[in-house]
């Protein structure tokens, strides 16, 4: 199946983008590049940023339904950068739940000499993980992996050097996500045909489409000509 779009980057909303961007750049061993307008990107070697930090006025109010999994050598380094431990590793959980300087949750997997890239996965809470992950396979390509009843995964997605995970939760989404992602496509119509919903068309202060997947997770689509 030919993908309908190509993944480009993850976006995070923040009240103080410079502080949050510097944290994530250091945590992922990447470079923070502010854009002069109070926002900016976390860059590796690619022309696209790995993460883009957007400025918003409202602080985080509920647990994020989208979070990052990262590799790290030690928790102390992340804490020195401004992270906070929320739930220590233990029992059958092989990771530590932490929060960035503005409270955005993420999971740290400790490894000696952490592998590159440090970003391990983009993780989304879902009422129906299989449904939403199959939607994203249809849109972005990759391989659907049904690991268990509570967890599905989309791997080998073009443009992603990390996994795209969907974890079962009972509660539905109640507020817009503060972590979302951008894709590029020749048209939004095939994405809508796959099951997406249009939330906002280009105009005013944006030149991209804002869509939502079958469980309401927002994502942005930049329409590009084939030659761009």
C-alpha cells in the first residue's frame, strides 16, 4: 500500500519554548535552534527538526495523552537538566516516568552508552489501539505490530527512526493534545478517505491543514507539490 503522507516532525506546546527546547535538545543529544519568534526546533543531521516547540499561553492542565520514550544513561543527568521523576522504575516496568520542565510526561529507558537516536518512541494513549494504529499504517506506511491487547505498534515508518506506539486506556480524550505531529502530503483527500476528520483548513495565520485521526488526535498536514 502506498503511503498517503510522510511524517516530518513531532510538535510540543510550551509556555516557555526556549526552556523546554533547550531541555529536549540536551536530553536527546541534539541542537536547539530558536527561530527568533519565541519558538524553535530540536535538530539532528536532517533538514527537518526532530521536535518543534510551539508557544502557547495555557499551561498543561491534565496528563498528556501523547508522550515520548527516550534512552538515557542516568536519571541524574535528566534531573540536572530540569526533569522530575514521577514514578520510579520497578515491578515489571523497565522504565522511569518523568516530566520535563513544564510537566510533560515522558519515559526514560536507562542504557549504558545510550543508543542513537535517543528518541525511542512516540506513544499515544488510545481507547482502541488497533483501530488508530491501522489508520496510521494506511496514512504513513510502516508495519503494524500487535504486541498484546493493550499495546500496538507501527514500526518502519518512512521518516521515523523511532517507533509509533499506541497504548490502551479506558478514558477518552477531553482536551486538545499538547504533543502532536506534522506530515507532508500531495493532498489531504486520501487522508480524509482513510478516516481522518478536518478540523481547520489553511487560512488566516496558518498555511496548513489541521486534521484529527479516528480518536481525535490532532495532526498538521502541509500540502506539497511533488517537485518540492
